[in-house]
């Protein structure tokens, strides 16, 4: 079974779409995060949920 860790990020409505896209791209490239969910409420506030796989090492005998 694959396990994930999650990171919820709140982004204000004053950030441009390009700035948010650039930030999400850098989080994906350099830290291994992928977009799980993006919610935008009627006021323009964005809530982003990112996820990445948790890799567990097994002991070898």
C-alpha cells in the first residue's frame, strides 16, 4: 500500500496565477510534491493540498 504525506497550503487572492504556478512547479521539481487538490472559494482564496510518497526502507537480512 502506498502511503502519502500531505501539506495543506493557503494562498491569498493577491497572488497571481503565474506566481502560484511557478511556486507549485518548484515544489514539484525540487521537493517531490504533487498536486492532490486545489480549492478556490468565492472570495478568491486558494487552498492547495500537496502530497508526496513516503518511502519506507525494509531491513535486509
